[in-house]
C-alpha cells in the first residue's frame, strides 16, 4: 500500500510540475538561426512588449506572456500565436510554432 501511495504522489507531482523555464528567462532579443519560423528577429522585453523585424524594419508589435508553459504572442491586429518553448539558454532559444512542421532555433543577442 505504501508503494502505491508513493507512486501516486510521484505521478501527481510530475503532472503538476512547473515549466522548465521562468518567464523572465525569455526576456531578450533573438535572431533567426534555423528551422521553421514566423520571425526573422524579435524582442521580448521585461514590460511584456513584443516586437519583430523583417529586413531590419519593424514588422509587428504587441504583447507577450507565458501560459501553460507556452509563449503566447499577441501581435496588434492579429490572432494570438501559441509557441511551445523546447529549450532555452543564455545563448539560444528553441521553439515550435503552431501550424509549422519543424522547430526553430534563435540566437540571443541581448
């Protein structure tokens, strides 16, 4: 019985585990490196503002947040984008955009 109870609590704690990243870790400026992406360059600032650039010109802006361990980008005038964060480090960000087949990698520049 103790083994079953222990297994139950281990399973419950795993199911309720927090994200593998903290929201503040996403703050930065990123450049496209490889994979399937919706953005060439983008910034997530600490005031939860989002900006993206295409050919060195502002392409879109809006807000961002983390919800259910996904990055949610709300571009002004567009539907929200749900982006799965696969991995994050001081140098790189790997994500999967909804609707795209492969993941994308970005290099953090700030």
